[in-house]
């Protein structure tokens, strides 16, 4: 039996806000959180920009638990708790083995790694703090979500750079459809505003000096941010049996690889992933009302994504609404497509397409309707989310209204 999978809860934190509702409000209005990085622990980076979570919300995580968590894991746990609260779910001895989690992470615990480097190599210490290793491992976010919520079903991490969250959500859908779980927490988290990570991206010459302007002719690159987004996924039967509010259905998944270059983008991989997603969802190109683009703000990525969209959607590419919400929350790496999942689900819920913020100049190579600067009221029955990662790993999800 092919089990349908629905979303019944959302949680998130990023520079736009510290819950899914406030994130969506800022996205919808096109208000960008990009600004100077003020983290006092970041060295030698005056003038760098990004999106920071200035103040974390209050939480009940025990101090003994906190000392084993790097920031990206903490963000994932907070987002997961929010999603479970909205879904009205909790684990107990009777159901915990049917609840699992998959968390996508692009970089992981580089804050812990850098602190260890400074302690050992610069500070002359002979040992790191006790939990450095378990704080830094990319799978730590999934582990911490499992422990904090009591999930004893399938739990694992997904690491595929900028597509990590979409891969995690796709994997969670598989667990439910295969009958291994009834409920999965799925999404992504990353906290890359760390000196060594920022310097690495700076060396690649892809960081914008001012802000993120996807598809605008004067775009100058991407901006990094920190954040997390999580969703509660359930089988339709499980959600219906308990009378849950179903926010959207995960209608289709498309995965592909470019097999081309470790850093440079290609057209054929994104095209293949979008086509596969439509087939998996049993949708025609004309059925898609809104596409949340990968839209990083780099010259090459935006142009290539535009070409791929035209190839897949044909004439309909000019009829559907497109936007890149990275213009508001920046590129949160492993968390990016989780935040964009929130945008898709809420666009379906409210019938509003969030805009591409900071847009100034039309680009003849990016000539589709990217919803510049102003939100648009539109019935959104189907929304698609693109995530195209460095190294050519592509993951596309389709969401639709639940009848």
C-alpha cells in the first residue's frame, strides 16, 4: 500500500524569527534579516554580513544536556519541539518506537571544532573539552532530537550540503511509506556563522558584499545564515485517526545528481530532479502554482536554474509564481530547504506567494516571474521546492493541499 504522507506541525528558527509563524510573516512581507554579523566570538570578520538569531527563545532543555550540544543541534531540537507542539503529539512507551527523525546538516558542529583548534593549537592546551567529538559530528542534531523528544524509531542524519533538508524530508517520507514509522520529525539545521566556515566561503568568492539579490541583474553572490526548520510528517491514516489538522501533503520527490563538478552548477541535474518530482507526484507541469527556487543570488546558479525551469515547465514557466526566500533568511545551508518548506506549506495555507526581496534590475537571462519585492495573493494548490547542492546533489519536493 502506498501510504500518503502529510505535514501536521512546523517549527523553525532563523534570522527572521524564532518560530515558524514569525518566520513566515517576515518572508511573506519580503522583510530581509540580512545584516552585519555581531557575534562577538567571530574573529577578524568585521564588516561581514549574514543572518543571525540574535536571541534564542526560552526553553526547558536541561543544562547537563546543553553541554553536549553544539549550536546547530540546539536549533534543531528547538524547532522539533515547536513542530511537535503544533501537531499536538508526544511520545510515550507505547508509541515511541513508531516515531523517528531525520535531520539534514550541511556543515555541522564547526563552532565546537574551531574552539578545539583555538584551545589546542593556539592556546597550548593538551586536551579538548569532553564533548567536542559528539558536538561536532553532523549526525548529532538527529541524535539530540531523538533524545529530547523520546523518539525510538528510525533516526539518522542526512548530509548533502545545500540540499540536506530536502533529502532528510524525502528520507522521512520513505520511512513512513515503507511502514517503518507512523510519525517522523524531518528538516534541517546549520550554524555556519563561524570564522573558519565564513573564511572558506569567502575564499570561493561567492559571498555578496551587500545583500542577497536572487535573479536581479546586479546580484553579487550569496549570504550565509544560521537556522533550523522541522516538520512533523505523518501517514494520512495516522493523522486522520487522531483528528489532526493537515497543513499539506508531501506529494512528490525528485532526486538526481549532476555527476559533473564539485562546485560549478549544471542544467541537466536540476532539470532531471524537477521532472522526476512531477512524475512521482503524478502532476503535470501546469499543476504547479508556486515554485520556491534554489535562488542563491550567484550569477551562474540563478541563470542555470532559470534555464532548467524553462525546460521542465515550458510555456507554464511564465504563468506560475517563482521566488527565492533566501533573499530574506539568507542561505542557511543544511537548513535552507527546511525553511523553504515552511514557505511552501504556508503559501498553500494562506494563498500568498512570498516575494523575492532586494530585487532591483531585470536580468534577460533570468526573465521569469520571480515575484519581485511584493507578496502576491494567489491560490496555491501545489508548491514545489528546489534544492541544488554543491557537488551536484539535487532534491526537489512537491507539496499540495489536502482535500
